[in-house]
C-alpha cells in the first residue's frame, strides 16, 4: 500500500496494438483505457485520434498548461464542437420546438463572460457550507444502505450503481435545489441524455431519444422556476431565479435554466460514477477495502481515501477544448481551431507525477495534485459536495456492510459508451450486514 | 473606509505590496485581483482547492490565527508543501488589525 516499491509498480501495460490503430471511440479501449493513455504519454503525448478527429492531451503538465490558459484553449468552442456532434442543428431545433428553447451552458463559456456567472456559483458549495450538510447527507446514505442490506439479506443481488450510487446523489442534489417531489429514474434518464451530448457515441436514433428527454428536463426546470418567481423558497432554485450578480445584473432566463440543468446533471452523474467506482474497488481490491476499514474513524485518512479514489479512477476522463490560435503544446504545433480532448484520467495516471500510479496509496504527499476536478477557471464548483458524498458513502458502507463481492465475473462489467466519463453501467453485488 | 497594507512575497522573490486592500474581503481576492503570482484561487474562496496557499510571517501568525478543521483538511491535500505557518489565504479576511500583514506565497505544485 505504499509507493516505496519503485521499479515494482503494477504496470498499466503497453498494449500490443500500435498507437495509430487505437481510438478512444472503440468501446473496448474506452472501458480499459490505461494502456492507451500510457502509450500516448510515452510515444506521442499530444496524439491525434483519427477516428475521433481530436487531439488527445495525455501528460499531466500539458493538461495543466491547457487548463491554466482558458483564452488560448477555449472551453466554449471545444464544448460547442463536441455537443450533439454530427446532429447539432437538428438537436437544437427539437429543443427550440419542444423544450422551451436551446439554452447554451453558461458554465462552459469563456472568460470574462464565464467569470460573471462563476462567481455566483462559487458561493453555493463552499467547503464550510458543505460541512454543515454532513448530517443530512449521512441520513440519506444510511437509509439507502439499510434498504440494500435488507435486500441482500434476502439473498438478492444488489446493483451498486442503480440501486445505490445514482439514487443517493439524486436525493442529495434535489434536496439542495429544493426539488421535493422527484422521480429518480426520470432524473437518471435525463442525466444520461445530457451527458451523451458530449460522449461522441450517439447515433441519430439515440440523439432523437435524448433530445426528447432533455426537452422533458427543461420543461420540468422551467415549471420549477415559474413556481418560485413570485413566491421564493429557501432553496437553490429560488436563489438562482432571484440572484443578483456581483456586477449588479440578474441572470437571464436562459442562463438560469442552463445553470439549474447543469446543477441537476453535474450534481448527480459524476458523483454517482465515483460512488460506483468506490464499490467496484472495494469488491475487487481487497487491499483497498482493508485500508478503508483501517481509516474509517480517522477524518484525515478518510479525506485522503476520497482523493486517492478520485485520482486513481476519475469519473470525468475527457473534456473538450479548442485552440483559438496556433500554439505549441507538448512539442506539437497545433493549428487554430484544433479540437482537443483533455484526458484528466491520463494526467492522474502520469508516472512522472504519481509514483506507481496504479497503487492505491493514502500516504502520497501530493495526494491533492490530481486533476479529477479540473484545474483553473472551470474547476468543479461542486468538489466539496462531491467529496462529502463519497466520504460519507465510504464510511457508512464499510461500517455497515461486509464481504462486498461482485455477483458476476469482472469481465462482464460494462462501461457507458462515451469518451467523456468512465462510468459503470450496472454493478451486481452481494454482501452481508456487518 | 481606508484600506490596509498587505505584502505578499512571490516565489520569484518579488514582494508585492498592496497599499489599499479593502477591509472585509479575503487576502486571496486581493492577491488575485492584483495578479500576485501563485495566488490562483481556483475554487473562488470556497476552501476546497488549496491554490491560494501562503506562509504567514512569524510576527503575524498570532493575529492571523490558525486554520479551522475544514481548512486543515484542505491543507492536507498539499501536505508536501505544508508548514506550521501555512494558511489558505481565501480564509484570511482582512481587518484593520491586519494592516501591514506579510505572507510568502507557497511554491506551485
């Protein structure tokens, strides 16, 4: 469990396949991408993935360079080129017709426009505010775990993703936003539909289904906003509807819809992925389960456990940027309008930054150096909330459950077909009550 | 209201003196607005990213005070850079008593 085994690291493994024949759009590589990442870091750190039509940025230092220079590497243009890729005009027309409008994501704008909105959200999930939410989050999580434990005690297989991780994060964010009546399955479908727009793997039929889901989501959001226009409540949707920004302006209607949409989706999807990963790791890596067991009463070690989980298996693995001018990156001269995919997961796996990167090591001195939450102006605004949910989930799972095991062979675990996240689709588990 | 003077020493050795720092805002906001090298404040003052890490000068430590539990947890994420006088300067709110405050910006990762 320590990183003092230099030279004896478990190797992420070069594949036998030449780099040119690999692509992240191949679902098999997408599911087990570390060999591809490592080959890129060693052979071609800013690598053109032909099938994807994107430059993959694989080394830690280059990733940080990109994220620290948001005017050269535009989030807005990178995102726009990724969004509903191949079907954008048709997608947009559907949302305008049936979904109240097409509302570009205000959080994916570039500075200075982005800064105005970002300052507002910065205040929503400070580490101090999130600390006050711990009892409520613990109550949600223990209730869910007890339900699962009952189910497992009856000999049923439990799905760690769909029965636990997803309803957990949906309950937490809905409570924050003030959505008291919600259908977890519906929000899950909305989330998949939104995240598929940056996944690069949907066909037209799927796009039509997803667009219909997003229309439904937006109509729901607009109704929630309208209900608070004249009668504000003590919740985050009310705060956004009535917010005054630092420059004295109000959010436009389109900005408010886009922000609430982003909070619902980003507030559940990626953290659910992390909690799915937590259960997968506990079921498949006994040394990690032992480390967690030994850490459960130590707040510092629990925080470190969460960071290391996020480093070793970051939910968001690749987000898009676009160059706004010709620029050299990692020894490669990129033209203006080069479409990049920043591989956060490869940065976290970079052996020049993290000794034995595949080792789960709570004692790393640079444990917070990972880029799972991003870096710079677009750094995850919900990082503290996400950490808290993962920490409480880890603590309560290990306190209440034992013998967590996969109920299927590990080869049968499937990942969502998308370049943006690495997310387990279903996680059949068995366990006992401790 | 008249502001106060704060001094932030950058990693290149340059002392950045800010003469009219507003009372009631955080040292991070002042440093970031003035473009002090190494004061990034990615999370906007939420005490969650440790990109505004400074070392408080010995003579100011008592007046600035120690970090609370939440800040200690975030400082632990950069334990390779942490010292006994480490603070995240988004958590140092400027008051008249801090007129003359001097800190050194922690090195980048």
